C-alpha cells in the first residue's frame, strides 16, 4: 500500500491521502485566484453551472471563499435525457449549500431547443450552443464577474483548436482572466480551475461526494474538441508533463505578444490583433462588432424552423 508523502495514511492520488489532496487542490485554486487577481473584495460573482464536476467544484470553492457574493446560473439548452438530469444535480447542490440559482432556457429565449436545431439542420451543436449560451451569460452585467469551470484540459483544447484553425483573435478567450479589451459591455470572465487537470477535478469532486453523474454531453463526442482532447491525452500518457508545459508556454506567449493589452500589438514581433469597434446589435442592442450579434444572426437564420415549433 502506498502511503501519503505528508502522513502515513493511504494515498489516493498524486501520492497524497484524501485530506492532503483536498488541501493541495483547494490551495491550487485559491493561489490562482490570488496570483491573477481574479476577484476583488466585494465583487458579485455569477458562476456558470451545468451540474457537472467542474462547475460544481468551482461553485463550491468560490462560495466557500466569497460566501454571500456568489450566485449560480444554469442554461437549459434542451438536450433530452442529459440536461434535465444535470440541472437536477445543480439544483440539489445549490439547495444543499444555500446558494441562489438562476435558470434560463434557450427555448424560452430563442424559440428552439438545441435538439430541434441539430435534428433539422446541419449546424454543429457546439457552435449553436456556444453562441446562445455566451449571449445569455453576458446579459447578466449586474454582476461583476462570471466564473466558469474550465480546467487545464479544457484550456489546452481551446488553445490548440484556435491555433489549428488560425483563429488567433479567439486566443483572447483563453487564460485565467480572459479578454482582449476592457469594456463594461462584457461581463468579465474568470477561470479559477485554470491550473487543475480534469483528473484532479474529478478526484476532488468524488472525494467531496458531490452529487453529479460524470456524464459527458452526448454531442461532445462528435466535436473537434473531442478529437484534440484524445490526441493530447494520448501524448500526455507518452510524455508526462505535456499538458502543464503547453499551458505555461501559452501564458508566456500571450505575455510576449501583449495579447491582453489595450494596444494588442507588439512592434518587435510585428504581431497584432485587429479589433473592430464594439457597437450595439441593431436587433437586440447587445454588444457586437457587426450589424447583428451572433445570436440574432443565428436566430434569423433559424427563423423558418423556429416558426414551425
């Protein structure tokens, strides 16, 4: 039997026993919050909650540290047999920990569910879901921060997806405190689990007895993200430490390129990110760089199908 490197109890993960792993994990998250100044005193935090291990973990830890300043927020995309179950887990967790929960649905706001969109069009489910979810989340600008449960694995996948597709501007969505420009039209996002691997988050949620099914979205397996995930996991198994090196090298890269600065340009490296002016959507008034925001453009495109529902 392997014993904990800090005591004589049985180790459960990373050569640590249950107590010392929980301590290690929580310190890792809180160190990220402190080092990157993710939360200021008095900030009102909205936490995006799906009911899965990542979102419940970040909700629990933020509520533990910033009690009374945390509200949970869930989106019902309309995925039969999946989202209804995870929303039950989210509701149970919030009741258990006395956390307020706001729930909104894509169907109510846009007139169609994700299932209906996927069944009747050739659109990729993750693209549709992402557009509508981001729109709904950003409308809650009465809060100071939006916390999400993105872990290290999620971030690596996003980084590599954007590099592979040559979507350099979208790299601004990566990082513990993402964003290319500072604007009161966008709810500032934070990712406290940024340096925690998916395996660590799963272990923590399991050891804490969080009620969650650990079931992946049924549409996830068909996504480009899933392919990237599998390749990186395979490489990590062959070259230990690959994931951590990708994250740390990325953070060095964005610092060198000034990707998060107001100028978004580094003259020495001749690299820049061109940003169009942020205006208001002609249809809904929400911030966009186009005449119609992505959500309204998508809703307009889906209008014939919406009218049939």
